[in-house]
């Protein structure tokens, strides 16, 4: 099977507004241009359609990550490059998804989009940091709710001050290095 025919899951975890979805969409475009079947499982879309009704308790977050991981593994097993930009704040939930992929012999890579909370707050794509600071919302990951930084990701990607194209190049390079692109 050629790299273009093989599937994998590339899991991008990080704080809100770290750049996960931006990177996933740009990488997906590049991979499609190279002939790879690619799908982006965006955390916000999954919450709206697959995990509607779940809150933000630890258990609900775990359930959401498990659902996304299940779908990603099924797609990847069938030759799709699955890019998963989700916060996934808890290490045990991410480990469970990795274990599920390993058990199914489906390639899985974890990337920590390591953008400092101060930079995320400036980007504030969805206005979450401003709303949290105003007291309108609580339990914002990385501010007043935990984010467990991956201890040994396949790639720790610093995005602050780095152009999107350069970050995408590093992600693409990781896939090439692992024989997936």
C-alpha cells in the first residue's frame, strides 16, 4: 500500500484558539492536492452533530473525545488521512484513543499545538477568553479548567510567531517521516 492509499489519524490537541483547526484545514488542502483521501473532524462540528447534549464535565469531555476517536479510527482504517483538531484536555482520554488505534493497528500521531495561553487569548477566535474574563462563561480549558499538556507527543508544534505555511510544512514532514504521506 502506498502512502497515498494508507490511512492514519493525526490528532492535534491544544488550547482554544491555538490554531488547531487552521492547521488541519491547510494540511488537508495540501494532502488532497497530493492525492490523499483526507477528512477533518473538527471538534466544534462534532460537538454540534455527534455529541450534541454533552456538557463540559470531565466525563462529557471524555465521551466526546472517545466518539471522535472512534470515528477517526474507522475512517483511517479505510485509507483516509483523518485530521482531528480538538482540545482533548485530558491525557487519559487521548491515551484511550491512541490505545484504540493501536489495538486496531491503525496509525495514530499526536501533535501538541503548543501555543501559549497569552497568544491564544489575543487570537480569541471565538471570543471565549473575553467572555471568560467578563464572567460570562466558566470552565475555559487552560484558564479555569485543566489542560493536561501531552508528555510525549509525536510533535510539539510551537505556533506563536510561526507562519501557518511553515507549521503545515512541519506537520507534512512528520507524515512523510512516518511513511504516511
